[in-house]
C-alpha cells in the first residue's frame, strides 16, 4: 500500500427505519453492516453489487450524507462525525462525488458556468468572478468540452456530455477522493468507454483516489486496482481486481463474473453454460426461516446446512478476504 | 429452411420522416430486413440511430404526423396501418426499455396482463387469469399468484421486466420486438432475462428482434446482426460474421467498446497496477 | 422545443396598454369617476361629447369609471398576490426543505388557517378597522398564501431528493444557500403560473366582497363592482355590464398568456402545451 490512509471506514452500519404500521412497532432494515474499507492516495477501489446491495448507501454514508448507526468514517485520520457542520463542509473539498443520472445531478435552472462555479464559491472564496470564470473554462476543456458551453443549460447536452460536466464540477476544487456512484450505467457503451477513459486520464493527471461504485464488472476491470463485492449490505469478497476476476473465491463473485456480457459469441455461450452450472441447488431447509444465515444462501449452488444457520465471517485467504464458509475448499 | 415459405416479417425500404420536416433528415432511411420464424435478429446502434423508431414503425406506432414509406410484409401479406393494430399484442408483441414507465402504476399486474388477453381473445375471458398465472411462471417469477395482485411499484426492476415479458407473451406471439430489454437492469438480472429469451425461443419457436447498443447482448442472443447509423443500415450479416470481420465504422466502434469493456479483456493502462 | 419563442407580443402589448390607459385616461378625461351628472344620464357612446363609452345611470362617464375600476382591481390584485406569494413561498420552502418537526408544525398552522371562514374574518376586520383599501390587501393576501404554501412545500419536497441538491450538499453549501440558489429558481416556473392564476382570482374575490358591501367603498370602484352594478341593470342598460365584463375577460386572458410564456422562459426545459 502506497502512502498514508486517505479514507478509511471502520465497521460501518447503516439502518433505515421503516414507519410503524398500525400497532406494530417500527422496525428497521439494515442496509449496511460490518463494512470496512481503506483507500490511500492515488488508489482506486471498486464497490460492486446489485440493486439493494447497499452500494449507494455506502457512498452516501462515506460522504456523511446519511447518519451511521455504528462505525466511523475517517478522512486523513480525522473522524468526520465529531466535526461541526462548518468544519465538515470545509472537509468536503477533498471528498467529491459524481452521480448516476447525468441530468438529474445538474440544476436545470442554472447555466454550466453557474454550476461549475458553485464549488469555487464555497471552497475558494478568495477568487474574483473573472478568475472563477477562467477556472470554469479550464475545467470544461479538461473534460473535453468547449468554453462556449458555459452559457448553456444541462438539458442541451447529450448524456455523455452532461456526465462530463458533472465530472468537471466534482474536480474543479481539486479533491483528493472522487466517489463515483454508477456514473456510466446510464450511458451507451461507446460513450461509457469514453467517460471511463476520461476518468482514468484525470486520475493519472491529478493523482486522484477513486471509489467506483458499479454493478457492471467490466467498467471496474478497466479502472480499479482493488474490488470489494457487496451483497445485502455485507462484504462478500475483497481484494486485487485481477485476482478476483481470475480466481473468484466467493460463489456470488463467480455468479457476477458469469453474468457479465462477453463481446464474442463463443465466449458468450461458454458464460451461459457457466451460469447454468452456478444455478442454486438446494431450497431452504424446513424450519430455518427467522434464523440468520449467509444472505447469499438462497441463490447459492454450494449452500450447506451451516450456511443457513450462521453468517460467515470475513477472513483473509491469500491476497483476498472472503466471507464464505466454503471458501477454503478447493472447488 | 424451406425457401418457399415467406419469411415471417419482411421489410422493404422502410422510411420514417418526423412530423413537420420537409425533405431530408429521415429518422429511418430505406431500411430493409427480414426475420424468419424462430430466428433472432439483433439491431445494434448508438442512441439516435433510429432503431427504436424502426420498431415503432413496424407496429404502426410512429408518432402522429410522421410520414412512413415503404412496405412491411407479414407472412407474405402487406400490412396496412390498420392491419398492424390487429396484430399488435396478438401476433407481434413488444417489450420496452423502461419497465416502470411501460407499466401502468395504478393497475394491478393481473389487470394489465388480462387486458391484452381480453383484447385479442374476447371469446375466452374465463381463461384470462389462468393464462396470466401460467405466463408469470414461464418468465420465472416466484409466487406468481401473490404477484398478480400486486402493483408495479411493489416489484423490483428485474421483476417488472419479466412482467412486461409475460404481458407480451400472453397471446403467444410469433414475433417479439425487444427495445433495449436489459439496459436498466443489474448484470445478474440481465443475464437471467437473456437466458430466458433464449429458452422462450426454444420452447415456443418465437422469433425475436432485439434492439440494443450493447454488442454483448447480441453476442449471446442473435443469429443475425444488423447495424444502424443515422437511420440507415450500414452492416448486415450473421453474428459470427459481423463479430469476426466488421466492415462498417459504426460496427467497429460498437465492437471496440464492447471488447474493451469485456471482463475477459486484458486490463487497460491505468487500471490494475 | 420552443426555446427561441419571444414573449407573446399581443398579450404583453394589450396588458401594457391597459395599464397605461388605467393611469392616463382618468387624468386626460375631463369627466370624473364619481361626480354624478344629471344632464347626462344614460347616454350611449357619443364621440363629440367625449363619452366614448357613454354614461351610466348616474351620468358618470363609463370609460373613466372603467379605468378607475381597472386601477383599483390591478392594485388590489398585485398587492395581495405579492403579499401571499412572499409569505407562502417562504413558508412552503422552509417546511418542505427542512422537513421533520418544523414541517409538521408549519403545515398544521396552515391547516388551522384553512379552516377559518373567510367572509366572517373580513367582516370582523372591517368592523375593527373600518373599510380600507389596505385592509383589503391584507385580508385577501393573508388567506391566499395558504394555497401557494402547500404547492411550494410539495415541490420542494420532491426537489429535495434530486441529485443536484445532494451534489450541492457534497459541494459544501449550507441549507440556506441551497434553498436560495437551487430550490427557489427551480420553483420560479410554478410561482409564475400561480401568480397568473391568482391575480384574476383575487379580482373576483374583491368583486365578491364589493357585492357584499365589504370591499372598496363607493364611489371608489373596481372592475368587479362595476360588473356587479352592471349585472343588476342588465335588462335596461346592457352596456354597463358588457364593457367591464369584456375588459375583465381580456385582462385575465392576457395574464394567462403572459404567464405561460414567462414560465417557458424561466424553465428552459419545459414546453408549453
């Protein structure tokens, strides 16, 4: 690991309260539990999972947009929870975010110039209006757009261009960490590739640390050195991307890999065969409901009695960490 | 393949000009294609290439005021606009991109499924419910009897997409048109839907036209591939042909993106230290 | 997309013309709006004497009375609307954005005020403070802000969840800054539409009060009062009804037309029907 720890999350737990129905007590859903991760300068970490896995919740929890039920988020060693509101706002300079829907994240009533100058007003108040405008023009050119686009509104751009504006806004105050919440899912494949290339270039240029959230493993492979796999709010596997993809230890990781699309008809057939091999075999043993076991068990092709009774613990296995009772066996 | 049987669907020089535009700038420009019974045709192209408008034109659903020229033949017979309405939902069905907007949020699943049935099988009203149940099972929805009474917002994205498929299959169509059927879905659900479409082709002998910007989808599903750009067909061939030796620039662009983002590709510079 | 559409010239022109006329005509005309002239009762439109629209049953020039009525109506409408706008928007944005307890208290207050009967309230105020034009503004403004508060609160709540608000938070802005720079401009469209609906509605409310003897005191007159007077003499002197009614209709139409165009201008992504 190179450099000091930039961002660290320890044992995060996020609960969503559900409104009480009638006379029942209010219960909650645990969106994330026992999630820990680290990110050093210039590193990139991918967080992969389906909808409902908690990955967007994780992004928002790291940015302190959500309250934590347990755990800590540390930015350069500083616990974000003990800061005052004003101090937290200042720290946000280092922790920026880009969003999934390129249009929704841009204020429809503002011009691009106004959108880009907002972070500068907050984080660099000493700049004059003219200086701000210069920085905005430079930021646009950095992402491959033109200064004349400054006067337009968001809806006048294509999806890919709008996402670039979002990236320009996130990077204009020169943050240390960029959290990307599924930034390319809504884009066509060729545009997706362009935006990913832009992110890779920006990262190389600025020494930026990236936290990339996705359900698409392919983009992850392109951009991130390490990957964390989330399912039902828990970490299933984490480690170097290349190792994870070549030798997945967790059945869920294998399922994700088998489900990814291949750009070659024969490879696609092979992947389809693999998916059939990974189909779940065992239905839930009778009398088990209510007991908390591994969240993947209902869809797992290797589930055993133990998997239904006890949640697995995340443990180190060579280069990776896996949470699976059967991970150690040679399959 | 019996060469004297006319293809299921034959399109000759179909053109669509949007309303209010005089001359030039057609969204669909002289597109010709054919689909045989039980075959899967993939149409690839980036957003704005006209692929969705092509599908809508096939069904006679072009926006009001748009000028549609050319010929659409169904089983050898020419299809006027009124004829298309009769076939819609019955012989030809369509599945849309965004399941949330394609389903009516105020009606139960059962109501929406049965609506299609009542329209085309007015004499068999009593069987609507059992048929709906059967379709939900066929598309792999668990607890189908419970789902029938639910509303779209109570289902996940993947399940809504399956419901849309079930709706399309109610009258056992000969041809299914799918417009970006898996774009907004998780990767695991996407794989399940694609596997399901292949199974349905096996079991029902259904032909399929799939429209997408992702060549990976076509690598898995399609027998033949058509590539569109700016309303025109720029490439056409069998899947293995098009993937092995892409001729048009648009095809190469789509393929390159798909290959670079394929997880079995070598890692790009900048990712994977 | 009608981005380049300029403000509707006719409506704007007519409105400006009416405002101008309301200001200038009574000043130019030799006739007063309140002094009865027993020689000139019930004259028809007469170019020579300067009674362009004739006189009413007390010999007062109709045109001058119309213009005075227009003045008062516009004054009451604009003042009351702006008052209600100011209170309502601040209330609604605060409740919608902050949410939780603050929202609950603020909106319960709105519910309570809604339940207060309007007419008895105005009667009480009139008894306490006499019949005063300013009182009229306050009374009407104090009641009509409730609607806009609810609407604005609803819009704010849905805006609050949008990504660009989250992005603003991530960008280090305080709640107050976000409300001012992001929420309010995005409410501009709905505020303008609301204004153009309120103004005619206030004019009508004022007329109603005038009819009950609670509004602008005679001989001060408003469009509504003129219509009420004209209605009572409809059989004998239809002109007294038709003129103010047509004027009111034109005024209302132009307000709506202008509001439509203004909303398009402020909300560049919207299209009018």
